C-alpha cells in the first residue's frame, strides 16, 4: 500500500466519523434542553465543518481549503462569543442552572432609579432570598 492510498483512506474514515458526529450534534441543537446547550452545539457544528473542510483539503490536495477552515474557525468563535453575550444580557436567564447569578450588562437599557441585582433562581424556578 502506498502512502497516498493510506492518506485517502484516512480522510475517508475521517469524513465518515465527522458525518456521524454532525448528525449527533444536530440532534443536540434540536433537542436542547437549554439555550446554552444549543449555543455549544452550534459551536461544535462549526468545529465539525472545519474538520470536513480540512479532510476534503487533504483528500483533494487543494490546500486553499485550509485557509477557509481557519477563517471559519475565527468567525465561529466570534459567533459563540456574541451568543454568550446575548444570553448574559437578555431575559433568558431563567434557563440557566440554579444559583447562577447574572448582573445586567452596563450597556443595557435599564432606566430604573434604584440599583438592583438579578434574582437567584433555584432548581424549582423559585426566587431565592
């Protein structure tokens, strides 16, 4: 067996494994159960797409695809950070785990006269303290 055949076989196996992980990750995006789970699943989809692009680059020998995968990784990272900031500053705090306390972002449009903290919610959804 020559080295080129080994590399092509390894790329084919990699694409098969990435296909399985893509299916499982899409199930996690759909199923949830919380918004942070979905955001992490979308970040995983970006990583899987990068893996596909790199495997295809190795399979075809067209190395420009690797630059595309790097750019996708940078954009995916920025999207994950943007989603995290959105979750932190929006009203979707009730989906976070118990005891997780989030203060409003300083740039949020809160025009109330008195300072306040976001209440801590326990496992049953009841406000603590």
